[in-house]
């Protein structure tokens, strides 16, 4: 994951996402742009931290196994294309 830039979310309430991140995610050698909201701020020891939960569509990175978008009649072998990710970053 390479963060390209970020923008503050105007009128964000405390505890809610307050920054919008634009990044590039590389999986299986394939780089795709993604963006997601994060809750960012300072933690008790004064370090900067950010936390996010978001989903990506795995088929954008050519992960096709069990995808209903690419294969018919999968029945019980259908695999959800959306992958949920949780990210937590803390500065050193």
C-alpha cells in the first residue's frame, strides 16, 4: 500500500473518519488506485495514528477464483468478490 495523498474531511465529527486517503495497492504484481476514509489523530504518547475499515473488489487485481462475475453455475463454490480490510498505522 502506497499512500499518494490525503485530504481532510470537512465537518467530520469526533471519532468518525476525518481524512480521505488516496493510495495505490499492489497485489499479485498488479497496482490499482484505491481511496478510503480514515480516522486520524494523536494517541496518548503523542504519536500520529490512523485507522480505517474498507472493502476492495479482488477481481481488480485478477483474483478470480469463484467469482460470479467471471464464472457461471458456481452454486456453493461462489466466493464474494469484496474483501474487507482493516488498517491501523502508527508513526515510529
